[in-house]
């Protein structure tokens, strides 16, 4: 995996501080896609971010496993949300990640 690659933000609303990105298995699981998206949002390098577990207590392997596709989860809709630095991160089972700046939250 090339960690220097930036993650494409598919939708951005800087006024509300909301950004959306996608993830896809096996090349870009949620734990990697989150950091890539934050690299683009913050214009920082991957080395500027501490691991998910250190900051938010989220186990990246467990997060990826929750959203790993399987043949018996058709129609499954789940969501995990957590704080990572000053951002609320929401991961959805349909391959979408929402990043909301803590500065913009009510």
C-alpha cells in the first residue's frame, strides 16, 4: 500500500466542515481510507497522524473486519462513528466515510 497517495474526497462542504470519501476492499479498507481522506482534508502527510488506536481507541483491524464484505451480508447497513483528533469519523457499510470537522459541529 502506498501511504503517500492521497485519498480522493468525493464530496466536500467546507462551510459545514463535512467531507465524504469512499473505501473499497481489498485495496483500500476503512482504516487506510480514513487516513488518506484526512491527508487531503488537512493537507498533511500520513506521518503527521498517530495510529487510530492511540488517538481514538479504535482497533484498525477490527474496524476493517466489521466492514469486510461477505456473501451473507447483502442489505446489511451498519455504521461506526468515533472521534479522531478534531474530527468525527463515520464509517458506513455501503463504502462511504464521512468526516466532520469538530470546529463545525453543534
